[in-house]
C-alpha cells in the first residue's frame, strides 16, 4: 500500500503497516520525500524532508533530475525496465510468493556443484523467476569447470590495464565483449567490476580495480563498464563494498575510515556505477569501523541505500558473513552456501519479514534487467559451458586493449625502434614464460592470481611477439647474455605479479630483474618493459634509455609489446596510479592483531599526498610525438549543458613528427580554507589520433559534484566557487594559465538567478518601487 507522510508526499510501503509512525518502507519515493530510517526497519517513525522546488533547483538536483529522465527514456520495452517500474512489478509478484519461496532466493548452492558455477541462485519457476548464474570476472569468464574449459574464454587485460588507457570507449567495448562471453557460457551475473580505490601500493588485488588511485577516474571508467556489460543483459556486481583495500587479514581486520574520506575518496566510483544502473553490490570480508561490512547497517543501508540510493540487491562475498544480523543490516543474499541465511535460522531469528524484503530487492534487479523475459539456459547449462566463446575478434581486441594500456614512462629517443637497429637482445626470465594454469592460486605476468585469474593456453610471450615482428623486418633477435656485445639494443622484460588473499611483500620486480636492469643499462642502450599488477620501484631508471609498463595485459601481451616497440601502435596510456620513488611514507596493510587499520592519511594517498616520493606521477604517459596545449578559456553558450554548467575549452596541437593521441586532464584546486588536497582530478578527455601539425579543440564540462566537498555536519555535498582549474598532461605537468571558477559564465548566471530570487523573496521589487516613488515625491 501507500503511506501519506507528514509533508503530504506519498511513500510506498509494504503490506505490514499501521500508519506513518511504524511503517515498513521499501518501495519508491516520490520527489520531495526522503525516508531517514532503514528501508526495512519496523517500529521507527518515518521522517520526511520538505518537498523540493524543482523550478528553483540547485545544480545538483538538476543533474539528478536529468539522470531520472534518462532512465525513463531507456525504458523502451527491450532494454531495461526502469527501477520504479521494476520495484512495482516486484511488489506485485511478492503478493503471490510464499515465505519459503522468498527465503529460497537468499542463498547459493555451493561452488562448482552445478557444473562449475562459483555462485548461483535458484529461481522460482512457478512465478517465472529465473536462475541467477554467477561467475568471476576480473580478467574475463573464469573457467571453473576444470582444465577442459581452459581456453574457451578469453584472458583479457586486467581492469587496471584498462584504467591505464583512460579511454571510456575502449572500456565499454571490452566490457561488452566480456559480457558476451558470459552470456554465451550461460551466465547472467558478472561478479565484477572491482571499483575500490587503491590505498596502499602493496594491495594484493590492486590489479582488479579499475579506479586505480583516483575516485573520479574510477567513477568515469566504472560507469562505462557497467553500462556496456548490462547492455548485453548480463547483471554486474560492483565490488567490494567497502574499504577492501588490503588482503592481509581481510576477514578480521577493521578498516577505520572517517566520513569525509569515505565520501570524497572511496565512495564515488560506487555511486557512479549505481547511477549507471548497477543491479547488484557485493559486500566485503573486512570489518568497517569495528563491524563486519555485510553486517554494518550504517554502511549497507545508511550509506549504500539511503545516501547513494542503490535500488538493487546486496550479496555477500564468498563466506564473508558472520551472522544472521547481516540480513537485518541490509545484505540480501548469502554466497556460496545457505549458512547464516538458511531458512531454519531465519525462522528462528524472526527474520521472515526482512527475508521477504530481501527477496523483493533481488526481484527488482531481475526485473530491471528483464531477466525474467530473457532467462537463458537452465542450470547447470552444460551445453553452454562446453561452448567455446573465445573468438578471433575478441583476441584481436585483447591486443588492442593491451596496447592502448601501455604507458611510456620515459624515452630518450630510442623508441620506436629505428631502421638502423639490426640486432636486438631480449633478456629477463619473464620474457618467455607461459601463463599459470589454474583458476585459484598464483598469477602470472599476464593475469593476476586468485578468483580473477583466467588461464590462457595460447599466450603470446614478449619474446615471441618481438621475434615475429622483428623477423618480418629482417632484424635478428638474440637471447643469450653472452651476446650483449653483438646487440644494437637490449630489451629487458621485468615482471612481478600478485594474487588474491595476500598482499605484496615489496615493490620490487621478481627473479632478480632489478639487478639485471641496473647492470645491463650501464653497458648498452636498454629498453625496460614492465609487466606489473600495480606500483613498482624503478631505482635504475636514470640509466635506462626507455621504460614502459603494462598492468597485466592478458593473452596477447607479447603482440602488444611488439607493436608498441616498432611503432605500429603509438602509446597513449597514462598512469592510473603513482609510481613512487621509495616505500617511505606509503600506507601499508595492517595486521588485525595490531588493532584497526586506521586510514589516518585521509585523502592524502597517491598524487594527493604531499609526502610521497614520486618517480613517475599519476596521469603521466609519453607519446612518440609532442603536443602543445593552449588557449584554455571559459565557454560561452546559451544552449546545451554549457548553458547550465561551467564549461571550458582548449586547443591541442600535435607539434611533433609522428601521429599520436593525448589525454588532457583537468585538476581542481579548492580554497585553502577547505583543507582539500592541492589537486583533484575532475576531468579528462582523449583526443583523436592527430597527424603532425593538426589540432583539436576539447571542451570540458564541470558538474556540480566536481566542485563540491562533503560537509560531514550537514551530511551533504556543498558546491564552492573559490576553485581554480588547472589543465595539463599529468598531475605534475600543468599549464601555467589557470581558470577561476567564479569567472565562468555559468557561475555568473547562477549568482544572478540567486540574487534575483533573494531580491523577490524579500519583496525587493516592491520596495524599490516604493523608494523610487518617495524620491520622485521629494523632488517634486
């Protein structure tokens, strides 16, 4: 039914209610009425905020209104059902479902029990509710059915490698291809993407997180992934909610985080993914401020549902739950087995009503994705699981994505390899190693370890890729250290990897690669190729002729390297993280026995930290050409987004001798009184591939959130005009000219409207007429 709140707004409620004072609310909210109690909680008064005046709305409200309108447009009968309609449909279905059927939707049925699925939910055939078939996803579909399934899905670049492209279009294409393979295998739920913002460079799963070290980058790229994957009608599960930034003691350590740091640094990628339509969220193993994440009602209900307005369902990470209190806290599904959410325990704990609310959340997500209309195969989906989803087109896309994620860190002109190079010496143990053949365990230089590992049977190693291309150019490739004197140039492949369940012990390379590079680089021009899962130290960098890195590039790593070295592809990647010069002052994973892991550094991680020693800064990445940025100016516009929001433009010109693309970045500096980091990324755009001498004009639009900070006391975001805009090609390479936000036409128009509103509110117009009349009388 419905409940009329004190301000006259109508709030949809469940079947059990006795008026507004003790009502169980779990439906949609009409504009203007926002419940401040948990969606399921009984016995608490519902409080409603005053209705919003959308005619004189703030910038933030205008943006939210636009988001809602876009969602309704997407509800076109064959893509998505809007959340409002999905929730209403779920409420109707719930009226016909038994308690047992609802409780049966709240848990999985084991790992690998039904033919290699890592997670599943059995549907309710009587009601047309389909099975949910879940699989891990960090580098593609995890072939968990056994070695016979290896090679039937593509081993994609890691999410961190995609982040290094700074390319939303590329992320979308790859996410779509991954979802197509999931669908082909029978899955309708991707257990990803990972959105956590890196805190410590030693984090064992940093390669799984598309945010890198920045929330804005993660918000943009994560939203692109969500839209593209779900566009294939495969539900995404954004993870790990929240503060799962280390693997050490991940099931017992408590991440203690202050509210401002949480909202400004760690929540934005999740919020953006929710706005993009993410249907499911995975709560994490760790504790948050002393309470296990899945049982933390302040985190799961207070923030995720109430603040970030998440309308879908929350599932646990595998075996993460500590008790049935997780259900009351807002977690809706337990994986992989019916432990704490077993029907008998739920009945015993009196949680039947909350179980029905959880089932309704799951149903709404299913209906939003229209999975009831397109249910796919029935478990165990044997025919689908035996199919080969690895296509030639996808393998080509792996190489393209890996190449676009290559970051050229330094180059003294040795790259691309010149025509006079006739002999290449390739060194390093990791130059010619295969992939690890497992779906749980150590990773490789191509794919990180743990649940996100996708073994590649036909990986192209760096040596193999270089040999193929060198042969076509008549270049000899050597591999013996004793041939050093014969070589025109040396290429050293240095790598390290990481895995789920443990953090990295150091930021050094494996197998003595650092020592090898340091020695060889003093004797011959040396190009260093890094295959890494995150940050590494580069103590030998001053001696290297060129350095490039790839963040675990998947099964065509060697082909991507070769194309880059010989100039067939031009590097355009940018660092999604900072590469430090030392381990001093870095946040480190903390052991649970030592007490809570306190995020005492607050916002000061990565490029935001004034104490990190930096070798290569966040956003850095060279090309084989040079670019000139000029004429940053505010944009005047009477129509479109730039009529409402502050926009600026600048010119980018290729002033070098080769073709290339540049990623231009916008950073904001807030007034010193706000105590924000010196620079915060708030925009980026990649040019098209520009020929020498050609130019392109880029226009950036700043949204209200971009120039806002979180006011903890008010529990809301506040916009600021005392903001300076800096643009450049990295966080450390910015143009001298600055733009002041207060000078933008959009801000001037807003201030004018606010001034007029205050004027009219206090009778300014009438008073002015009275004063003018009085002056005329005095003159007479």
